[in-house]
């Protein structure tokens, strides 16, 4: 549930690249005034939006962590950020560990969220650990490709294990039952923490967790089409009509001035390579991808803006004949997004994106998570949301476009073959869909495209799935509200009953 493309923010919180059309403007305002460019381009490469908020009641704490858990000769250490809420803890109660993901750990989660409702009922101590290389947890002096070798799910799991061991000893919690919580990529980490360190974690709640690594993920856009069709069958057809019309217009450079004006581009459109074309088309499609992924999720407490823009809103625009042709309505969606986030124009320069993503400074425009998460997709997961399936409304950004970014940003050693091999190794290490463990529950939403890589049917009684019709990414993790779908309320209750049962074992 943490953040960026291709997380679950580029998922989830804090717990999945080009899709972040505008959603991280708040981070930019609060933290890095010059960082808007990359955030506008990393949206679906991350799994979920994570925004730091000012909260004087939540204290930042720091844990001394090893840089390399798998090289005993490397004695380097660094400071990892974490948070604690002990206001609901009762002696002998469990410890809930919220796992950070591909973005800054958001202290708002120490005051809001379904996990706190569970904690209050069960007398749990709540802890949240920020993921290495994200937020303020800086293990190395910069984000160079040489240093990013220490950014991996394996190292992150070892961080969790060491943190849990030391903190339990320090706070007298060695006999307590620890439960891992996570959504999106952190949901995967919660699963793998239970899988790899069963002596340290008693149970896991793995919301919207993409557990099967895959190089090409065209199914993402297939679910986008089906999710748009839940509003009306015509909606994805209108989107496809608009996208196809635009692609035809792009074949003639004489149309570039008109297209630039129609979509309020920051500069007159220049298509000098396949990457330029693919990047432009992906940015526009990203509006629909982002809204579908987070459709009607209750994220406002995180500081997220634009949560009122839903599938219903976008499909309403696409069906509004007063706005002109489907192409004109497609442009109106861009106008809506730009106006919502107070942006004057849309930057669709692939060269700018590549340059900003290649900046390895902690002060760089992509240091909020974009550079780190896309690296993880190149080095471990893939998850590339291509247009290679005919059963979806968009066109123009195939698998090769995504793979080219790995070498463009991180160097020529990242080839198509190396990324494919990395994905294979990830599934060999964790098992993909074939989880052999116990006391893990897998909630997923039908609207969320990431459910295609998760567990949506019970593996057995100790590895149950909760498939929530009509909900999107990590919906069960957010605070409850009166207008929630009944099936979402039932899902939250189901998780609580499982927790009660498992904590008695």
C-alpha cells in the first residue's frame, strides 16, 4: 500500500513512473519545491500514494541498522526511521508491525487506519518501520546505481527481522505475538516476512499484495478496461476511440501544435523517437490508470488531493457530448487533473523524465521514491504495465519501452535478459502464487488491477483470501466511513475475526 509504480505506487502505505501524473504535488510543496517533474511521471510505478504530513504528536525514532545483512565482513550501519503508538497497548498484548514501502513512511498511519481499530480491541502495540532508501531512511550517501545494490526486498526483510529482534529484546516483547501489516508491495513483504522468518512473526495481513513477479503485465490495463466498464459499457469504448484518434493524429507532425494546445502541454510536442511517443501516450493513459487503481479509496487522511476524482467522474466526462468528440473529452480529463492539482501545463518530455530519474542525489527530483522503485522493478519485479494486450483501451507503450528505461536510467547492464532473469529469481525465492506458510490473509479488491498478481482464492484454511467486489487498492486498510460498501465492512470484520483466532494459537 505504500507508494509507487508499475508500485502494487510506481503502492502502499506508507503501505506502486509515468503514471504519477500529478498525485505527488503535496510532497513537492512540503518537502522539495523542485521535485514536481519526476512525481508527475512515476505514478503507477508505485503502488500507492504516501504523503508526509506534519504531526507534532508522532515522534520520529531511529534504529541502527546494518547496511548489508548478508556480508558479515561489511560492518557499515545507518539509521532507519520508525514510529510507535503505545496508547492502546495492554500488557501481554500483541505487537502490530506496519511495514513501510516504496515511499516515505506516513505518520498519519499512527493515528488512522483499520489496523488501529484492531489494535484498540486487542490491546496491541503499534509500530511502523520505514523501508530502506525511502523517506528519511538513507543507508548510503546517494542513490547511485552502485549504492542501489543494497536496495532489495531481501535486505528489507532482513531489516524487519533485525529490527523486530532488537526492539523486542529492548522493550520486553520477546514473548509477544507479532503481526505484520502491509498493503501493496509492503503487503508482499508482510507475506514474505511470515514465510522467511516464521519464528519472528506470528501472522500477516497482506492487503493488495502482488506476490507473483512478472516481466510483462498487460493484464493491468485489461482490469482498467473492465473497471471502467463497471460504470458503463460505453466508457472504455470511448476511451479507446479517443486514444486511437490521438495515435492517428500523431502520425502527422502537422498536428503537433494542435495536440500541444488541446492537452495543455508545457512545450510544443516533439516526437523524435519511439520513447518520446510511448512516454506521451503513457502519461495520458496514466490519468485513467491512477483513478481506477485508487477508485473511491478513503485516503484523504494521508493528505492526498483529488480523491473525489473517481471512475464515475472520468466516465462522466468521456460520455459528455457537449465537450465535443471522444478525443476532445480525453483532453478534458487532462484539464480536470491539471486544474485539480493547480498545474498550469503537462510535461510530457521523455528526455526530462530520463534526466531527472538519472539524478542520484538525495536532493534530486526523483529521490522521493521514483528512482528507487523503478530500480526495484528492474532488479527484482518487472510489473511492466504494457499495452501488449488487445483487450484494453490504450496503445503505444509496449514492454520494450519499459525495459529501455532500465538501461536508460541505471546503465547498460540492465538488459531485457537481465531483468527477465531477476524476475525469475524473485519467484524462485518467494514462490510466486505458491505460498507455503500459515496465518496469512490476502484481501484484494476487484477494481484494483494489482489483484491479478495476488491471491484471490483460499489456498487453505490458514491462508485465506478475501476478494472484495467493487473496491480498489488497499481499501480495507483505510479508515471506515458510513458510505463504505457492505462487502468492504464485512472484509474488515473478517480480518479481525482471523486475528482473534490466530492470536489465541
